[in-house]
């Protein structure tokens, strides 16, 4: 009797192996640290998440070498990873302002890619024993408990945000995120994820549903106007999911469909109004529960996008280009409108790709919901839950920087990946070429994560000791972080703090700050914020001619938004006033010309109080006081028969 050929056991699925469970745990730890230490998106706070991400990616490569079965993301997943991830990674890498701001975007893009891939794997199972609802509930409850503790005790301490130590607690901390809108968004998203998951699963009334409802209710206590539109979208979608799952082929199903279509119509109407820069009655009405005057931010982003329409200005360049329109430390880090910022930074090509991918995910998510009405199958309940979260995020991205927040971006990317595989009746394993492609990408991203962690560690380490924001003394942690990293924003903040400290910095200190600014400028050429900081150093050193030459292009160059440049004209006017009073006795003609120039610019400012510094009553008071001083100086010089002498401009 011939011997039977030796049988070989089939390769196990990655989710069934011990390494796969460890991988899921590492990814969960990665997201936990992402949500608790890097929620504001500052690049150096991604140090700890980068370490866990690198470990997870290296373990993933090990699993592929072992031959474990890896689910295929499917055609939509490969399109999203290849086209979307490829375009945004390349555009961020070749941004003009690469060294730090684009590095932050690289971290966000890498986070989105990894979370998207994790979502495709989560959607490949049945979803009933997934770790995701437990993770969402734990982080949501932690955020709610911390928010409640801070309100009851009146504390403003941040337990999870070492970056506040660098700058001081500039805003009141609320929850994990240190900001009410982020907390409200996160509570709302996790709450509706749990509600939708419970309604789509076999057991409808469970602890997940009541936990989700509790988190949604807590989101309304954050004092954020984001809670209402999120609830409007989420409740409608959950009702749609419920009718699909329970009342199959019933009138209530069609009623829910009509409500859903109305919701999409309202969201699209607002988006179209904003895309065309309309500011009519409907736009103003919607803006009342949206985000106040943030239409101005989005209009600026669209105007900047029109200057580089195809591929945009580069990653995070809105942060750089918009600096000149704002005063003091109140810089608009984001456009508070993800679609407008995508157009500005990545061009209309990037915006079109982003919208196409979003539409693809929503279509596949809708398929997950419609499969609930089937008679003989129980689809993965993560699909409808992911669809609910994606709709809320897409609906509200017109008024907040949701996808520039690492925690919310990670949740959205995870849900996008789920929608690609959850509605499929059968998910295939990746073939050999796909496995090696995923392994190569994972290895490269692990190297990128390790490099990122190495770069961020010195600044993260220096951020562990808190310093009050109102302190008039030197901030040693901020100085150390700015010196070792040369991050343009940290250098700029360091100079602004030194310029406003009491007593003022001595000449040696000013020279050291100037040298620090020059080194930071080499890493970030053309940075307008650094230019403003340098001009302040020149003024403090008495180098008024150099300061005037440095600032004049920002005030008088044609083609700029001169009517909005509060920051530049304020610095420039204060310098001209100080200069004119100093030389009034020796050169009255030149002093009169300087004073009249400053008066003209300040008078133009008075009618345009659009941005943060100008809206501050104390700033307005100083502005009017300085304007009156200029008028008195002009009247005094003119009474002596002085004629303006513009020779100082040469």
C-alpha cells in the first residue's frame, strides 16, 4: 500500500493567532495614546504613539513572514491606500515648509493609512467579538469622567497633554482634548458609534446602547455648538439603521430614507453655499449653530487655493500663509474647514481625490446598512456603525478641523476601512503580491515612525514640566524645546514671550534669540511668523531701519490682503510711532511723514475688526489710544508749519 502524501495544515488567519491578538493590542495602545497625548495635533506629542505604531508595524511584517493569512482590503481599499495615501504622502513630503509642519502632516497621513488598514481587517470578520466597541466605550467614558472631574473640582490641570507645559494652559482644559469642541466631537462620535453598533447587531438592547446614549448626552454639557449638528445627523442615521434592521420592507424604512435624504440635502446645500463663497441668509443662519465667524477663515482658504489651484501650496501651508492676517499669539493653525484647507494645501486635485474617496466609503457604508434588511444574513454590525461615524464627520468637517485632530482622524480612517470590507459577503485573503506589497509598506512606515519618534523625543521630553501661561518669568522648558528643536512655532513663541516679559531682555539675550531665529529660518524659509518675530527683535534692539524694511513688504505689497493684516500693520504702526517721536525734534518733516503713514494704516484698520486680536476689547483700547497719540503728534508738527518728508522710505 503506497504511503499517503504528507498533509500540510493550512495557514491560520492572522486574527486567530497569538501574534494577531498582540497586534490588535498594540494598535489599541497606539490609538489610546493617540487620543490621550496627541489630541491637539502638535507634532512632538506624537512621540509615544509613534513608538507603539512602529512596534505594531514590525509585528505585522513578522506575521506576513510567518505565512499567516492576511485579509485583502479589496479594490476600494487598494484604491484608497494607493491613490489617496500615495498622493497625500508625496505632496506632504515635497511641501515648501517640510521640516516640521509637513512632518506633522506626515504623521497624520501615516496614522490614517494604518487605521484604515486596521479597519479593513476589522470589517473582514463578523464584528460581534470586536475590540473596537470596548475601546470606544473605554475612551469615551474616560473623556467623560475627566470632563466631569474638571468641572466639579474647577481644576485646569491637563493629565494627558505634556505639550501644554511648553506654552502654558492657554485655554481651559476640557476632557482628554483640552478643548470643548474636541471633547464634544469625540463623545458624540464614540456615542453614536456604540448606538449604531448596538442597533445593527443581533442583540439590540445592550450595555453598548446605553453607554452610547450616555456619551451623547454628556457631549451636550461641553458647551460646544458642535453637539447639536452631530446629534441631528446621528439620530437620523441611527433611526435609519434601526428601521433597516427591524422593520424590513416597512413604511418606517421609507420614512427614515426620506429623513436621511433631507439631511444630506441640508448638508450639501451648506457645502455648496460655502464652496461658492456665498454668505447669504441661509449661510448666516447655519453659521449661527456652526462656528460663529469661521466663514472668514474658510473664505481665506478658498482665496489662497485659487492662487495655486492644481496641487496647492503644500502641506500645512495654510498655517504659514494665513499668519499675516492675525495678531500676536492668536494664529489660525487651521482653516476650521477641512475641504477648504485641503484645497489650499493640496490643491483642487487633492480636494477632488479626498471627496471621491469619501463618497466611495459612504457608498460602501450605505451598502452595509441596506444589507440589514436582508432576510437570511447577518452582516458585520461594524459596517453600519462606521457609516454613521463617517457621515457625522463629513457633515461637520465644514466647520471644524476634524481630520487634523489625530484621534478623530484615526477614528474616521478606521471607519473608512471598515466600510470597504464589512458589506462584502466574503473577504478574500491577499495574494502573494499583495502580501509583499503590504509588508514593504509596513516596513517603510515603521522606519518612518521610528525616525519621527527620534525627532520628537527631545521636544517631548522638555514638555514634561508645566509652567503657568501667565508667568512673567522666563520659561526654561519653552527655551530648551525651542533651542533643541528649532521648531518655527516654538521659536516664535519663545521670542514673543521674551519680548513681552518684564524686565525686557538684555542685549545678550536679544542676540541669542536672533541667532536662534536665523537657524530656524534656515529650516523653514519664508515663514511669515518668524519674520514677525524677527521684526520684534529688531525693534527691541533699536534697529528701526532694518525693522521697517523687513515689515514694509507685508504692509504695502500689492496683491496681499492688506485690509486684514492686523498683526503686521500693528507692529509696523507701533514702530513708526516710536521712531517719529524719537526724531521729531531733529527731523520734523520725516517724523510727520512717518506719523501720517501710521495714521493712514491705523485708520484703515479701524473699520475691519475681523480677527482674534482685533476683537479683544483691550486691543481695541490700545489701538484707539495710539491713534489719538498719532493725531496729536501730527497736529503739533503741522502747527509748526512742517511739511512731510518721505525720504525715510528710501
